[in-house]
């Protein structure tokens, strides 16, 4: 013992700090399980699943480490900051993995990295044009307290500000309430939960900025080199195949690849086929591209036949099968990740229509040998002779030759094929017989994490988005899963049971907020929201009773307390006390102000002004948070706000466009004007739901999903049209009676004609005001170019028309270089005059069929229709640059500007309006920064 003390003293004297390590080596023992602490909310890296069990990429890596080393482990989950405290206070505890930061290196000791993840800043759709971290300086960034995001971001941009939340759930709740417009998170943060689904509508996976690629390393609180060595040695035993398998399970792809590979069967239009350029197209392709947009995960397509596409997934050449008719009869042996579609197969008869099924007896009918409904055909058509064919084309050829009387096949595929080959008139669809086949996206059985990621991504897609894709590809509405107003929603037995047990619920509305909602002469509920209420009630089979309110504040107080259960026209980011539905109605906001005031088109121009807003609007919190320079004045309702603006007691009133238009149509406020606010032009209305009836949210969203564009237009025309009423008929009637009774013919005629002329002039003036209001909503007031609203409409039309004609079109995003210096040097009037001259020059180099729009500020967008290639767009780009080369003369002052231009080509770069705009915007910023 004395010798041991002597040795220890010698080590202490000669090795100094090595004493602590030697002591740790002597005490290292694995008689008890090694305790591993993890953060409970960092999906998909380390988290607690729905059963409360530890799960995630790092957890699986540590389980594999335990198998390789024979060392038993036990997992302990904590909130993130508490997980860091745990290893600080417990020397024999290991953190499963964290990012290394300078602050943490002072506290913890790290093993070698065992995994990695990308971290991002996720952006609200209102600021999706931001592409660099420095552009986010004006916005608070939501982060989890104790995470590495704040430290990493401050290294990149020290001027950033943050709002900390206790854990991941608290962060996402804050995001949902609109407390922040940017938040930091790791890739794949979506788990498909209701909260994340709601967030996903305005924070898609594609609207994000990369922070960094982060390596994750196990960490301990005490200096214990031996334990670090054991950890490193154990992980070194994991082979690359095991690492790839675990990463694919949780990330949906391997980090060294670009994304996931999706296999599918070609030659099955309109679902999937290959174009002349070898690129895939079809309904399933569009659905998966939307999934990619929602999740931010890159995808690639691998096309083959039905058998080979399944083999590709089994053998690992592909990660997912996009859509396969999985059934008991046709079982692939793969895992069903998501039901992507329900395929309806129908009977098509050649030449002779069928009156009833009995007439089929003795006839020969063609069927696919792999059809999962063969047993149903045999049961329903016992006297029919079935002949098998491997393709739809072979069946149609056999019917044309008389070998079979008809065939059973997919209604959508058959309709597409018959129309394409101009033989639709030769066939008759029998409506009394149809069969459904469920199409599933499939993964390998061991890829359960990937299946979860696929499911979570599809849950971010709402019914309206799916309906738009189906309407694009499926000609017959009966073939669509997401049908419109008169379709019948199919509920599960649990959903139907809940709806039946719900009883009557109440929906609050304002008595005087036309045309969205108001009280009629007989105290009945009228307006757009009442029509929405009736649709929901009919689709869900429930009773919704209207309750009238005088002011918004009282209405919101009652729904929070549960006195009513529904309210319409709420914003996306309401308080946590309410559940929020999918959007159902566009609700852009505008500013009403006096004619003698300068025009205002975005909120930044309101700095230092007094602006009225109805008390209780969720917009109030947003304005206070994001635009503190605006002095807000709370008003009870829109009438009080308009009165204050008219009397010049405030500088303006912010309200929804449709409500302001309705309030001003009678010209009670002739001194006021409306300007749409570009910052708030893309807002949508939602239904607010009392949390006590939370199970109603999903069925209600499905009911809202049945409201297509045609139904919206019909409702809009019913309530929003501005009727110009006059007393013209009354005056004529008065004149006729006066003529008979008083016989003062000449005088009355003259007077009446004068009155009629004035009335007609008033009617014409009102019509002109209405047209001016429409023009104001669609055109930029400064340059008279189409604004964002009209551009969006024309861009959507371009996508549809060019898809049908198979032509290309180009989108040019133009940002003026040097415009800010002109404003700063010569003033805003000179800048405004410059923008007008720029618009004139740009119009001179474009065709009449093209569209030039002002996107905002010094940004313009050009839509070039019917082009053959990128080279043609480049010629226009060159002409634009040449047009801007010559100096501008404004009020005797010579100014010059340049232009940064980004070009996106349909369908080469993207096949939808949003991504085309985003790509053109990104390319423009790349040129500007280069």
C-alpha cells in the first residue's frame, strides 16, 4: 500500500494532470449498464416516440455499438438543456451525441463524431424570398435553449437576435402562434403530428436556408480518456453498410447521396410515363414532387415495368415504390408506407352500350391477370368468360377486332388512352360496375424510419393541393379521390362515431362584417362564412348553430372559454388556445387612407404613422412584433376605424380587402382610397376550433378540401359583387303618377330628365369606381403594370396552357442594380419617376403576348410565352440589359441603373408556378452576389 502511495505521488509530481486520467482508468467498470442521456425532442436524431421510448438515428447507432462491444446500455431522456446538465453532474453518464461548439468544449469532453445532420433556418412563406442569413437580421429567430443553433448562427452573423424556447414542442407552438417568422431546426423536423402539419402549410421544407453541416459526437462531463477510447473503439467496429442502413431508416436517405430514389412503372398514363426527353411525368410524379417541396428532401425517379420496379426497391436500387396496387392477391412483401391513391376500374363495352349486368352473360371480357379484384368479378359476373391481357393496349386491340366484347380497366387510364387515340366514341362506360384498387407507396420492411418520414411528408399536403393535381390529370371527376362540393367524404368508423356523438355545436359570427359574415333583416346568418358553415355541416352530417356577436373581442373570448366552438376568418397564427384549420378563403389585407396622403403599398412605409386595427385581430401581435415603428390604435369595428380615418384622426385603417370594398361601395367615405399591402397580400382565412373538440379538426379539413375553385367563385359572385342600386325606377314611377294626377306634363318631364341624367351619371361614376377598385387590386398604382395578384393568375394560366400545348415559357426575375443609390441621392420622387421610365423601356422590348409585372420595390418579372428554348429567353434578357444601358433623364438629372436577371424555364426548371418563381428569384440573387 505504501508502494502504491509512492507510485501515485510520483505520478502526481511528474505527470501532473495525468493523475486524473489514471484515476479514471482505475475506476472504469461496466458491471452496470452504461447510462446514456439524450434530448427528448430532436426528431429524427434523438427523441421519445409515441410510446415514450427512446428512438432516433443516434439511439440506433448506440444500440448497434452495444451489440458490437457487449456493453449493456440504458437510455435516459431529458429536455435538451437538462440533458446537458445531466452529464455535467454525472461523471459516469454519456450524452448520445451533440454538436461541438467552443462553449461546449470548455465544459465537455468529446469522442469522435458518429453521425451528422444538416441544420437549417426555416422561413415563413411571407419571407420566402430571403436567401441569405444576413437578410434575417430584422427578424427574431426561434431556437431551443441550449442548442448549438444560436452559437453557430452568431458565428455567421453577429447581429442576429433570438427568442429561446424550453424545448422543441414549445418552439413549434410559438411558431404556430406566429411569435417568430424564422426558426432553427435540423433536417426532417416534421414528424407528421397535428402541430407540425399546421406549421408545414406556411413553413415548407423547401423554404429554408442552410446553417451548416453538423457533426455529432458523444460527450462526457469528466475527463476520462479510457471511456472515450472505449466509445471510439466500439463505433469503429460498425461497418459502412450498417451506418447507411440506419441513416436511411431515419433520414430517408444516406448522407452521401443526393436524396431518395423513387421507382415506378412507366407507360401508365396519366399516372406515370416518360416524355420524349426521357423525363418522367404524370399525376404520381406531381404528387411526389409536392412531397419533396413539403419535406425539403431531394428525389430522383427510376422508371421501369411493374415487376422490375418492385425488384429495384427489394434490391436497394430504389428506396421507395411510388404507387403499387398492393392487396392480398398481389402482395409485394414490402412495407406499406402510404396510400397514395384509390384507383377505380370500370367496365368499357365496345360499340354496344350495356343496360344491365345480366346482358353480360356468355360474353368475353378482358381483364389484367394481376388485377386484385378478380374474385369480385367472378362473384358478380358468374356467366362471363374472362380473358387475360398483359396491357391496356392489347385489350383495346382485342375489343376492336371483336375478340372480346369489352374489358375492365382503370377508368382514368382508359379514358386517357381512348381520347389520345381518338376512339372514345367507340366505347361505352357501364356505370353499374366498378372496382377499387388501393395504390400504396412501398419501402423495404427494415426501413421503418423511412416509412415514417414518407407518411409525415404526405400528412403535410392538404386536400386542396391534392385536388388541384388530380384535376390537372384526371378528366373524369368520378375518377378523382378529392372531388368537389357534391362528393361524399368517406369516414372511418371511429370518425363517424365521434361526429354522431358530437351533438349541435355553435359558430360565432359578427353582425356587421359584410360580405364575410353579417346578420340579415330577419336576424339570420348571411355571408361567405355562412355558406362555408353549410358546406361543413352537410359534408360532416353535423348541426352547427350560428351565434351573433357585436364585436370581435367578445367573440374570441367566448370561443376560448368554450361557449362557442367554431369561428371563421381567423389568421394562421392564432393563440395556442385555438386549433386552426386548413385555409379555405383568400384574405389579402389593404390600407384605407385619405386621398391627399401618399400611396402606401407595404408595411414598412407606415413607420411613425398612427394606424387603426380592429381590437382582437391576431394581426395586432404580428404588427407589434415585426413593425414596432407603427403606432397602433385599437378600434371596436371597421365602422369606427373608417370614421377615424375620414376625420384624419388616424393615418389609415388595416382591414381585409373584401370587407373594405364592401364598406366603401356606397360612397359614404368619398375622401378615402384603398391600397393593397404587398406584405399581407397572400394571407388566407382559416376556421378557429375550440380545443375541446380537437378530433373534429381532421374531418373539418377534409370538408374544406371539397371547396374547389369553381365553388369559391360561385360563393364569391353571390356575396362580393358590388350592386349599384339606384332610384331610377322609382323616379319613373313618380313621374307617371304625377303626369296623370297633376297634368303638369312639360315641367315634370324636364325635371325628370334632369334627375335621370344625374342618376345615370351617378351610376356610371359608381361603375367606374368599381372598375377602378378592381384595377387597383390587379395593377401597380405607380407604373400601371400588373401587380403580384395579376401576375400569379397569368402564371397559373401559363402553366395550364403550356402543359396542354407542350410548349415552353420563361420567367425572368429582374432586380435593378443601383436603384437604392438613386433614391438616397436624388430622393424618392426621382426613384418613382425612374421606375416608370424603366417600365416603359422594358415594355418596348417585349411582345404583346408577354407579361411585364412589377413584383415590388425595384423588382420586375417578365413572363415570356411560347418559347422554344433557353436561348430565346437569353435574347430577351440581352435586349432588356441593352434597353437599360442608356442613361435616364429625370427632371434634368441623369441617372443610370443596371439589372440582375434570373431565368427559369417551364418545364425544364420546374412545372409549377411557385417553384418557377423561386428558382428565377434564386438565380437573380446568385448573379447579384457574383
